[in-house]
């Protein structure tokens, strides 16, 4: 059976690395659009540092 190449499934690009911080009670953690999640921290600044370290591992500018 012949399949038209234009009927092939469309592949979405890799998820964007949009990093945010999320608060859960007294904890804060960094999350990324790729599915990565940092550990829960009491310090928001440390959660932001985790996010910056994740971004630098990806080779993206800060």
C-alpha cells in the first residue's frame, strides 16, 4: 500500500527549556519545560541557583 509522505505524523520539536520556580508551602523548587525538576528548597535563591545550573548544563546563556 502506498502512503503519501505528506500524511506522515508531524513531530513536534523538543520541549522548550523555560525554567520557572514553583512554591509548595514553605518550599520552592525550580522546574523546566523539558520535565526536569530541582529539589525542594527552603531558600528561593537556592532554587534559582538550581535553575541556573540546569540552564548552564544545557549550554544556554543565563
